[in-house]
C-alpha cells in the first residue's frame, strides 16, 4: 500500500512540475498547463478516495494523535 501511495504522490508532483514548466514555456497561452493541472487534481482525488477505501477495508489503520495533558 505504501508503494501505491508513494507512486500516486510522485505522479502528483510530476504533474505539478510539468504544469509549471508548460506555464513558463507557453507564457500562459497554451492548454498544456490546464491539462497537467487537471491530471494533478484527478490524481489527488484518486489518492484521497484510495486512502478512504483502504481505511474502510481495514488495509490501513488510523493511529490517532496522542495528546497528553500535563
């Protein structure tokens, strides 16, 4: 599961980097920037839904945040 999450996260970063590169090269006039950002949004939503599904199926467990009052 960690590998899948890491690969999707890497895809998000690559898409964001390519959007920046297209924005610089095309001076904001091309459609490649929008396409790359659309891919980033799609990958981000997919990652979020995958994590929700994995939690529901018991593949991952939430550990919670430990909080101690002194």
